[in-house]
C-alpha cells in the first residue's frame, strides 16, 4: 500500500511531559479524546502517529478510534506546518478567478496534498476560506507575504523566492 | 408488556424491545443492513426506516424502542420510497461486480436489491477508488465493495481489539486501520470476526485454493489433508443442510473425490495435544510454577497474547495446536512409516479459522525441516472447492477417515467449541492423577456460551481451579483478574466468541438467520452429539495415540516430543 512521506518526528522531552500532564488531567473522563487532541495539537503543532499513540495508550482508547477522530475534524492536522506555509484562498471570489487551478499546480509541484507538508519540512499547503482580499483575487499567502491577481504561470516565480 | 400497532395489527411485546424486534415477533419483515444481532445496533444505514404516527420524521426501527400505544407503518409509500432511495444511493458507490464477487448469491446487499425491487439505479457518478489490502497471510480488505455499515468495526470492538475504524469524512469516509496501515502492520489477530460480520464482499480470506489445487494436480505430490472438528459442524450449511447437521462422513467423501491422497482427522492430533498439554499441566501443577497454564490451540488467542498480554507468554502451553502437531507428525512419523519422502508430502489443513493461515506460516513451525503445514484452507474455501468440482455434496455417501490418523475420541471432537479443550483435558488429567475412571465424563460447568466459565475441581485430594474464556474481550477480562491476584490453575482461551464453531473461516450466517437462531449453540450441539456417540471419549484411551507414543515419542513431553510437538512465542507490538 502507498505510504505518505512525513517529516521525521522531533518531539522534545518537555513536550512529552506537557502532554502526559494533559492526559493525566483527563483520564477516566468520558469524551476525553477531543480535548486532549486539541491540547496535543497546541503542544506539538500537529498530531503525528507518535503523539496519537501516546494519547491512545494514556487514555486507554484504541489508536484506530483516535485516528478516526483526527481525520474526521479538519482542525486536526496529521502534518506539521512547513517553514513556508502556503495558503491558497478558495473563497468564492478567488475560486471563480481560478484559485483552484493555482492550488492544483502547487500540489503538483510539491507532490503533496492540501494539509500536508513536504518531507524536508520546507513547504506546507493549506486551502483557506475568504481572507478578505477579494479585490486582489485570486490570492495566496506564503507566511506573511501576500500575492494577488495571480495566474497559474506566476507560481514558479513565487517559489523562486523561497527555494 | 407494551402494546402497539404495526400495520394495523395489535402487538404486545416486552419492554425494551425495538420496533424491529416487535415486527419480527409477528412475522413482519423490516429490511436491515447495518443491524447485526448482539454486534451492531446503531441505526446508521437507514434501511429499516418506518413511519411512526405523530413522529416528525421516519424512524430507524432497529434502534427505536417500543412505547405504549404507538402506531407503526412499515410498508407505507413514504417508508418504501425512502428505503429505496437510500438503497440506490448505497448501490451508486458500490462496485457492482456481483458475478465475480466472492459473496455472489450470499450477499445481504444483493438480496435487499431484489427484495426492494430495485430495477434501476438513478444516481450515476464517479466511484471512489480504493487499494485492496492483501498484505496479511489471512485477510483481504476491498473497500470498493464496502457500504460503511460498520459491522466489521463493531465485531472488532466486540473482540476488544479495535484496529479498524471509520476514517476521514463525507465521500472520503472509509473503514481502515490507523495511518493507512495494512492489517499486517497493526495488532490484528486475524480472527476473521470482521469477515463473518460483513454483509457484502468487502472482507474475505486470503485465497489459498490455487496452491492446493496445483499440489493435487501434481502427480509427484502426496497430498494429505486434515480437518478440524468445527468444520464438520458447519460445512453442511454451505450446501443447504440444516444448521447443526454434522457432515463428517460426507466431508470425508468429498475430500477423496477432490483428489486428496489421505484424509485424516485433526481430532486425532487433538488427542495428542491433550497428552502433551495435560502432562505439561501435571508437571506445572505439581511444581506449582508458571500457573495458570493457558491453552495455546487458538492461533488468534496466541497472537492476541503476544500483542496485548505478553506478560502471559510464559503461561501459554508450549504444546503446539492440534493442526501443527499433526503437521509435524505427518512430515516425520508418517513420512518414515509410509516410506514417502517428506519433501514430496504436501500437507493441507481445513480449518474454521483465518488465523490458522498465519499460524501455518510461522517460521517456528518447521520442525520437519520445511513448513509443517503447506496450506490452511477455511471451511468456506473447502465448500468452494467442492462446488467447483461439481460434487453433489448432499448426496454423497458417508465415508470413513483414513488410518492411522482417522480415529479420534469424543474428547478431540469437542475441541471445536468453547470449553471443549478444558473438558477433554480434565477427563485425562483426572484419570492420570486419580488412577481411576472419572464417573461423569460430561463436565457441564465449562460448557455453554457464557463469556467466562469457572469451575472448582477436586483432583487427587487437591483443589484445581479452572476457567474458560471465549472471545478475546472476555479473555482480557479474565487475564486482568489474574493480574489482580485471582488464582487459577488452568485456563482455556479461544479467540472467537463460541470457540471454533464461530471461527472467522466458517460459513457466513446472515443477519436475518442470526436474529432467529442461536447458530453457535446449534453448531456446538453437532459436536457434543458426536462426542456422546463415541465409544472412546478420553484422549489417553485412543489406541492410535497410544501406539504413536509407544513407537515414536516414548512418552508425552519426551525429548523427541518437545522437538516436534512444542513451540515458542514472540512478544509483538500493540501498534
């Protein structure tokens, strides 16, 4: 079966202690998984297998169930954010102006899906709702930089600035 | 009692019944798909929608408790239309390759399409594409057939294993293990309870028929087959015989007609298992060490122990399962005695089990120099072979197993149901220690379908406490008790609820039949009746087993027996 590439897990001892404390404070409570997953994502920025396994073990909930919850809710992420976080606006105005094609081009170039991060940890892609810059549609941001009135052909030029 | 009206008919049923239960009580059929008695009752598939007078919307009959005075309409236009649209939507994303499907003519979705008169599917569109997971030795998962009824997830939860769940959402929802892993990469024990719960062809066993057929077709090969006790208690169902009909004689006849050179009975090896395991128990009990001794016949349980309770690995009996004991004997004693080069022997086992495929592939089971068992087929696979060979099963004459391994005692037969190994062991251990015959051979305390059964025995003036658990969830409850300090001397554990009669390799019992009959009890009856009818009912009285020890092994647990008939276990990760 095809396995997705994933940047190596770099959790620290401190993060693990924090997570253990969170698990301890929710142990035995019904429906503990979701609040613990929220906190875990705050601590680590995302929820890789190492973190989900600690939660499953700590709360005595099957890993498959934890994974089911994480993949159900879009606010939970299996992937870390990249050094450069690319967000493509899929709000109505941007979408009708072709941001969908721009997103496709970026996915193809990085060979990852929305929500994922490249194995080297440099780039991650998010699809966002309207970011309030409809006058510049279609819009994408890379960290704090905003790029507007884009076409698919502009994508390579944008990447050139970060590579 | 609660009084209600269904389709104008007055019905009176006990409190706590659902509309579905009440309707079945008076012979009204409400279609279901995700509902599976004792396993899954979640109202997810919406096939059982009915109209309840005064209710805001249509209600799912499988989860709607009856209430005094309600009026239910199961066949109104509104209910019929809703069900039909739902079914069409399910079918629209189902890979409808019925002709080549493993569950063709044995599929609850197919039956529903017929029952509801679906003659057209109005919803066209792209179907979700999935990769088939066939990486394990035992199970195949094909999500393109999956209808998301969640019966497999419930069956896995019911076993306390829970390695699959629903992942993602909306159109992307699928049943899967965590992180896209194969069943071979998670703590799956291959019990196959998911397979026998699946209404469609999304889950099935790894097909080992072709390699067995190749061996049969090869004139160089001496192909030997053994059949486990639970197979004869259920094989008849595949050919329309009533549930609980023992078909030992017809099964033997069919195997001969399929071209197997020798047809042997795993029960003979079960008697050997009792000699080895019983002796092991007496040794440990006398020295009071590594107690409780826990049986090791069920490969699903053994794998469960290795993944989830590795601290009990030393408690597992080192005696191999009957299938593997037989495998080792066939390629050693039998090969020597019959003058056949063991390299030319192809050893097949017919098992009620999908986990046996994993057991057969374990590298430690090669005491004869090559793999002791070359292929392990399920009861369903045997039925397929019989059908494909054009054998009219129901009309076959009864035939006898081949000797010297076709003679078994009643003790070996009851191995196929929960409590059977314990009962067989008690019959032998008692007589060895007491040096006198046991008055009542029926050890009823360990029979029946209670999840955990216990008995306190007095053998040779000493108290012996035994327990029996079936279904790995019950096993974990029992083992947690042991961990908490409860003392037992001897424990039998079977991975599947009910034992091997309800193994993951047995004929699939559909949801409607499960609601009507206790299929586990019916199949168990077939085995107890065979035990009752046996002249010899104690393993140590089996003359062939006695000869085997005299000629070859010397004594139970001798050096040679240890070499060939015992094994070891490996701690495995839970994730």
